[in-house]
C-alpha cells in the first residue's frame, strides 16, 4: 500500500467535502503514513474510495457514487449499500 492517499482532483474534492472525516464512522482519516504512529494504524485508518452503491450491485464509478472511508470501515461495509 502507498504512503499517501492519491493526489487526484476527485480524492482532494471528496476530502474537502467530507472535511477529512470517514463517511461511514465520522472519525478523522489519515492522509499519509507519516501521520500514523505505526504501519498497522495506517493500514486501517487510511482513506480509501468507497462506492456508496456497490459496483457489485450495479453502482457506477461516477463521482456522485463515491465517498472516502477508512480502509477498515470500507472492508467492514463490504458490498452493502
């Protein structure tokens, strides 16, 4: 896994819109590995792209169907809506 979240316009826009908070639990997300005291914390609390309506259930990759979530929250959500 990379040391920082992707520096793309989409990710930056979602980060600002969500004020750096996970869309699923509301807690702050980490932007880079160097904000985490340990690699295992980075692995769980880093920001990942989450499909609001999962692709496996017909959801698209359109920006309005995407949000940022902790890697652990995103994994826990799985393909639920």
